């Protein structure tokens, strides 16, 4: 794999939306016209939609709040803001009352089903990209790498998506799967949405900077985005120095973007930190 050019500062802001069914809409979220803005619909999952969902081997269904985040609303927000793109995220932590597992029957069958079902959803919703957020696995890292790598390769080659991201966090099993994917297909992955909020609540600025450096070496050459969780349940919070850390990274040309989990939770505080994040990113990057 050829090494990508060293990433530099970016004005990319990304926000997960729709997992919690609290009626949040795209139009609720403030969009600064001087950033590149990605909404990420959460989630599409390859499980059926029955009362007790079971795996469907790559046949994806929509599990986000599609009443409030519908195809027409995607088109409307993109028409209103030329700097907005919309993606969907695959997997997530849970489905129904249990974990959402990556559970392919075989590489070939999973990829075939996933390409077909996701192409349908992406085209129906007029989406631009995908994010990979599986967090539980009934397959080894090499199988995960092949399935996801081939999926991204095919969707890009077919012109169905223009970008792809991954959303790992600091857990041995999770990292083993995503690092295998990165090793084989890192050149196709545009952004690493690292879940820095999965670190302990009370993370300090200096700890955060160390975590960032560690993950930058794990995903060498990647655009590692920094992140916070809007309910304050983990990681370095905006109140405790998140923006100090962002400014430090920016001064070293390492602020590749910011993402937030999630619009659903931020609705309660008036999207205060979304505004602050975008204002920071919009200053000549």
C-alpha cells in the first residue's frame, strides 16, 4: 500500500444522528457554512426487523429514525446546505435487546448481499458515504477485513459512495479487527472516527494527546478525527478541555476533523458544542 501524504488540518465536522428515536431532525442541527459537514445516519444493520432480530448475512435494513430522517429530508438538507453530505453507519453496539454482531456466513455471500442491499439504501436515501461501526464480532479479524475491504472497494468502484470511514475504539478485540482492515485496505478508508469518548470519564488533556498519538500510529497515515460524546459519559469533555486539545492538535497541523456522538443527545443542550466545534474548524484551517 502506498503511503498517503501526511494529513493536515481540515475543516471536517461529522455528527451521528438517528439512533435514539427522540425525533431529532437534520434541520435541528446548526450547520456552519465554512465547514465540510457530514451527517452519519445510525444505523444500518444486517439483522431482520422482527421483535427478536437475527443476523441476515449482509442483507442490511434501516434501523435509524427513518420517520424523521427520511429520503426526502436527506435531499432537503443537502439542497439547503451545499457543504452537507450524508452517510450511513453500519453495525453499532446493539440491535433489539442484544449486541449487533458482525456474523457473515462466508466472505463471498456477505459481500454480495451487502453490496446489493446497501446500494439500494444509499441510492434510495441519496447518501454519499459509509461508516463502519461494528463493535462485536463472530468472525476473525481477517474475515472482517476481507468483507469490509471488498465492500468499500466495490461501492467506490461502482460510484455508489465517495468516502468511507471506520469507527474503532480502544478495546483489544475491536482493535484487532479494525487494524487488520487497516493493514489490508487502509488506502481506501478516508477517515478514522476514533471513539475517544470510550476512554474513561475524566480523561485529561495530556492523556487525550497521548491517546491521539497512540491511535495515529495504530492507523498510520490515516486522518484520525477527534471526538466527544454529548452526554458527557466518557472521554475528554468540552467542559474539561476538549477544545484545548483541539487547539493543540491544530497548532501541530494534526486536527483532521471533529465528530460527535450524537445529535440525538445534543438536542437537549441546544447543540452548544456543535457550534463551538464548527467555529473552531472554520477558522482558516
